[in-house]
């Protein structure tokens, strides 16, 4: 777990065991480098870090602090799949905003929290740069959108019809399709599990770690 400061991560320890904290901030960077003055989360840093957390015998749980404007879909989904595939307890906390691809990152955790003052934006997948106006392009966009929607609905309590309704709404954003949900709205629609803050997320993680320890002890 070297170079934790560079990787925007840290470890906290209590009686129930160590919890590793990872921040998913700024823009999720994909295969192209973002400008140096743009805060970003680099998938080539986060992916091996998550694997190391999963394999470390000293770390008992993972806390994800999410404050992102979104970013690269493939990179974001790749990170989200790693989080969802972890065996250790995981909790996410949206602070400020968990927009666009930040939504799959948040719901990938075993338990997702959102601060009352935070918000999430749900919108269709976009392409940047030169776009070829051909049927294949639109099929590719539709496939990518299905991947995102499928991941969200399989890791939260929101139904696909409601999610697509938010995603394709025409009256919520000034210059785009989509919807902004406040923290309370995100919980009420089943997208996020609970309203809460740092203490709530940590308490849940320590509770899961304690239960896991009791189960391990009972099986000895």
C-alpha cells in the first residue's frame, strides 16, 4: 500500500480492524490524459489499489468518498466492477456530487450513502470529438448506455423504467437530457441506499466487520 498520498487514499484503524479510504474525485480519467490543471481520478492507479486492498490481510473494509463530475465510461465501469467484486465490506459516500459515471461508482459498494446536501446527475451517454453520423455510432451509444443502466439497476433498488425516465427527461436540464436528484430524492427513488455522513458510513463498515469477525470465530 505504498504511495497512498499520491493515490488519494489512507488507512484508519479501530478495534474492529483497518478501513482503507479511497477518494474518487474530479473527473474519471480514461485512456487520454486530462490537462494538468484538472482534478482527476486515474484508473491505472485505482484498479491495482483496489486489488491490493482486497488481498491485504490487515485491511477489513473499504470506504469510498465520491465527489466527481463523471468522466470516461469504460474506466468508470471498470473501477465499479472491481468494487462490486470485492469480498470485503464496502461503503460509498457521495459528498457534493456523484454525477454521470459517478453513479455506478457509488452504487457498486455494498452500502451507498449520500449527504443531504449532495446531488447526482443522471443523463445519456455522450461522445466527444469527431462523431460519425452512421447507424453503427448510434448502436454503439445504445450499447454503452445499456451497460451503464444495467450496472446501476443490478446494484441498486431503482427499476430500469424509472432510471431511463430520469436519464431521458427533457425538462430538467437546460442544455441536455437528464435529471439532477438531491440526496433525499436519490434515496427515495431507490438509487442510493441511505442519507448519511461520514460517521454513518464508518459505523456501517465497522458493524459489518464485527459481524464478519463473529462469523469467522464461530466457524473455528
